[in-house]
């Protein structure tokens, strides 16, 4: 999906996923899910921010972390961000994270939203 670093809207986007990091699933759906996550992360950062895509392992299963340097999630709203039609943005439908969660669940994966220990949001 992301094999190199680049900039989008003044935000540095970098992937630490090795070329050999593969998962099985519907390519188009997974693309849409990761596109939504990375797009949200870019919007959260603003000019001069950074988004990193990192490999992880949890309970013996491969995972991917999308981390941004933005302000992070409102901890009071963590459960609500994935509700259909809930949004904190001026524009948008509030469906992006709900659809993304559904895509990942359909592939047997969890989607966890949290604030990174060093600041910023992490999914």
C-alpha cells in the first residue's frame, strides 16, 4: 500500500512496513480502509505534521499502526468516533471510521483507537 515516504498537504507520510509484510484479504476494501485512516491522520496533523505507518504484532497476529503527530483523540469520545454519522469535523459524513472498522472486522481484525504515549493519535 505505502512503500515509500512522501508528502501530502504539507504532512510527511512515511511507511516502515517491509515489502514482505503481506496480509490476505480483499485488496480494494483494505485499500479503502487504510486510505481512510491515513487521510484522517493527515487531516489531524495539519501543515508540518507527520504520519507513520508501522508494523506491529499483537497476540501473535500481524497488525498495522497508523500514527499521527496531531493533537490526538478526545479521550471522552473514543467510543463514539466509530459510530456511524458521528463526526467532530465541520465537513464530513461521520462514516469513514465506521466503514473502516467494518472493513477490518470483516477481515478478522480489530481496530483500536488510542492516543500514542508520545502524543498524537494512533489506530
